[in-house]
């Protein structure tokens, strides 16, 4: 089969004006970024119109992924193939994984969003805007401390780090201000990756421009020597930061390999942030399509849990159904099959791995969601494995089941799962209200414990002394009603990346707490999670090149 980038180069793209027309958006309302990309102004969001919303999530991830984005795009293709007006709402790729472990992040095969090279490389500059705005706050804070030091002003603790959209372990801990006094104050600092920036979370959770400014002003930068919080409002630069983010607020319109509209905007990771595309993008799609397909990052224990407990709690959105994606390779891994053998037929290993799928389905039903299981087909999968999974889902779990063939066949290979999804949404939809894991007025520690015990099945939850102090301080400062966002490995229900399957009874250690006062959530750091990834021994950058006027290796 052809590579992703070869398929992308052969696809016949429509002018972006024609893609907008598929959503009923007139040409004069779009802001073009070349022939095949456009920004959509926020006034196009219609609060009085709402199509059907479908969330795509997955079983616990493998190193190679499960294929949520391919399935999400495939569903858009399949729904349009059966006569439904569909739109896909996805996150933007980060340059870190694209040049590190993963390569491109725009779907795969004949189920991609295009133009894939531009989407993967800089796109419309949204990530760069967030990076610049975040680091502008850091620079302005450093300058404020430098300029007011003679007055005796200082911060006992600085919480605001810098960000960069590159995997770079050397920047996790740094010292700034070395050299002469004119270089600023010497202090410890560090970098996170841009998807972990609180500004990324704010962009994706903001309700409108005014809400964005309010949230930016609330960002907690540190504490002075009297223990009082110091915020962006105190710094007095919220207006400048909003100006830097102005264009990045508008969702980006692109298209799939079969010209289905796709809105790609925002990109927080689910293992270190909340893992959802922007609320602007989802509401834009809901305003103009009969079916909106969106996804949440990594496995359902991370992305879906945060989609429900954070984004839906704050926005009022409720998915009409949730699709959970599974692969034979992923299930075999969770069934104890060695990683170098998961491509080989192994029905017993597959059967053992079903415990991971079952746990996720149970969790999703616990939120009141109707669930559809989609088996993401790979070339090595056997009919016997597909039938085993179909029987398990339909007969033992009692959930609808479909096979995704869109990677190899495009929309025609997605019609089955599209029909199964439509039947579920129209005849067996989710409950009208989500059943959240915790209440707004639960103490922050209890919220973390409820997620850990209910969703992860932890036997106990431990807190480092520093984490407990930060939780107590957050509640004392009026942040007790914030939802919690647990940052942990994506490869296990536990904080141990190698504990596959359906782990339970373990202790979950919360090492630290990061208060995102602007995003209005409390991030709990579990285990050895890193907010700045490193590069592997053979990064994807080694294989990306520009040959004969075309990009290669970005897939």
C-alpha cells in the first residue's frame, strides 16, 4: 500500500471555499490561509443550533497508537458516504512528537486530513502563538522582578515556566540570568512542551473572547514572601497576551482525503493536560453539521474522563454516543503477548487482553454513555480475531460493534461503522445528562481519589507532602470547585507504564500539584510523568527530508 504522504499528494483537494460551502458557510465569512486552509470567525458559531456529537476514544494505548484519529476521520467519511452532513473536529499536531517518536499526526492511509504537511508543520501558527504568548508572560514577569527589586519586591516561589514545541530533555531544568547583573535575576527555571502550556488549556476551554481574557488574568504566576498569590492581572499584561492569541482563537478549516470538512484547532496532550480540541472548534462544527466527530487523547481513562469531567462539565456538552477504538495488536499487548509478537495471530492473547477493553466500556457506561466498539483493522489481522471480538462485544458486553476499513478503503470502508453509529445515536442515544465522577463541591483531594479509584481502579492514593500543601493552599484561595486533571502515563491504568491489561489494587502516588487558575483546573502529577518529553534514539527527524520539491518521512 502507498504511504500516507503519497496518498496525501495524490488526493484532489477542493478550494477551501467549496469545503466551507459544504457546511453552509459563505465565502465572504472565511479568512483564507492559501488555497486549502481557512480560519473561521467565532461569530459563525450558532448557539441555537446543535447537531449530534460523537466522542471517539480508545483502549489503553500502545507505543504505535491505536488509531483514534484515523477512525475519527473515517467516521466523517463514512457518514458523508451514507448521506449525513458530517464534520470532524480534531486537535492540531505538536511538532515535538512529529519530529520525535510519532511522525505525522493527521490520520492515516485514505483517512487523513489535508494538506497533511502544512497541518503537521506550523499550520496556521496557532502553536507558535501560544508558545510566544506563554514565553512573553515569562519575559514580562522576569522584567517585573528585575525592575522592582530595588523596591523590595520579589517572589518566594515562581510557578510559571517556559514552553517550547520541541522534545528537548536538556531544557527540563535550567538556570536563567547568568552573567552580569544586567542579564536579570539568576534563578532556576525550566521548559514544558507547548501542549502542556496553561494557555493551550485556556484556548481550548474558553467560551468566548471575554472569557479568554478573564482566564488569562487569573493565571497564577507565583507567591510573594507574604504568601500572597501573584497573577497576570497583577502583572498588568493580560491585554498584550490576548493580542498575541487573537488570531489563534479562530478554528482552522481543512478537508479530508474525500473533501469532508474538518476543523482542526488546539492541541493539549491527555497524559499531561486535558487532551481535547478547542471548545470553539467543537461548537463551530455542531453549528454547521448534522454529526460532529471529535476525539479525546490516548485511552479513555485519560482523554474521555477529562472530556466528560472537565470540558463537558464546563460547557454543558453531552456526547450522543462514544466510540471506543480497539486493535488486535493493542489487545494482545494487554493480554501479555510480547511486543515483538503482537502482529502474529494469537487468539488466546487477544482474549486475555479483552479485560482492558471491558474496563473502558464499563467506565464509559458509568458516565451514562451509549458505547460503540470499533475494531481498527490492520493488514495482519485475521478473520478469526475479528469474529472473536465481534462476538465478545455483541454477545457478552451487549454493545454495537463495527470494523473500520477506512485506512485502506476510505469512505466506502467506513460505511458499516457509520451505519452502526447512526443507529446507536438515533435509537439508543446516551443519557441526556452525564454522570460525573465527582461533584463540584467535593474537596480536591477527594476528587483525585474518586478518579483514581473509580476510573483507574486504584486500591489507594498517596500524596507527597508538597502535593497536599498545594491542594490545601488552592482550596484556601477559592479554587476548591475546580475539576481535577490527572497527569499520568498513557500506557496503563496505573502510573506504571509497563503494567498492561486491567491493572487494579495499586497505589497511585500524587507527587505534585500544578494549579492552573486560568484554565480553572488542578493538575495532579502521578508517577514519573514528564511535561517535557525527550527524543528517542532514532527520532523521526532522522527520516524527514525535502527531496525533489516534496516532503518525505512525515508519516
